[in-house]
C-alpha cells in the first residue's frame, strides 16, 4: 500500500470514529507495525497544518483524534450553536494543577496542599471530564485516587501528561514575573 493510500485509510478511520483511536487499533487495521503507523499519522497531521486545513489530528496518550483547527472554532461554534467556552475559576485551576502534577492523588492530599476543602472543585472537574477516578489508595478507608483524562489533554493541547511544563520551569517563570508590573492594555 502506498503512503497516500495509508493516509487516506487513516483519515477515514479517524473521521468515522469521531473520538480518539488507539495507535494499536490503527496499526492492526492497516496490518502494520506501530512505529510505521505512527509515522503515517504524523505525516498526515503535518500535511493538515502545512496546508492550513480546517481539521487537525491530535495525539492523546498514544491515541489519535481528528478535530477542527483552533482557528476555525469561532465559525464551527456559530454553526453548531455551541455555548461559549467557559473559563475555569482559580480554585478549579489550582486543584487541576495539583492533580496533574501529583497524580494519582487523593482529595485529602489536595486539601492539604491547598489548605481548603477540595470537594466542590473535585466534583466540578469530574463533571467536566478533566479528571477521573484512578483507583484507590491502599490505606485505611481506601480513599479514591484522582488523575487526569484525555479530555484534560485535549483542553490544554497536550499529547501526554509528560508534556506538562516542568515545575522547575514554572518556578523560573514565576520568579521572573514577581517583579513585573502589569499595565492595562
């Protein structure tokens, strides 16, 4: 099978699926190894970007999904009458950051770090599908462990949790911002 034919098959599979498709499933359908399959998907993804197409292929923890290009969001949301994207509150962002960097983590560990109850924030993040139950801690009471989801990766444009900025880099950025004054634009 020629590369163009493989790309067409991948394009059709991702389009029809409408959700993320595991690399292994794509490789099996193409009867190819995962490394070659990933190269084909990446090449197709690059073509969409270079040609400034209205769709993109995003990688989510060794899976791929077709979605609209970010620059088309406004038009797609108008057509589909999507509600305006809601921004997250500071408590939600703080809680989500703790979960992302410390996962798997319990609610009591989150509360210990934040110094306030995390009940509402955890529930809202679960409702939004940004976090999930990731098992139970082997401790008295067997508290629930939380981790991030593929929706979290999509929301922040990440391929994997490994793509999060290192905490060391964040400390350097915050140190640089500490002395700056903010001006209204």
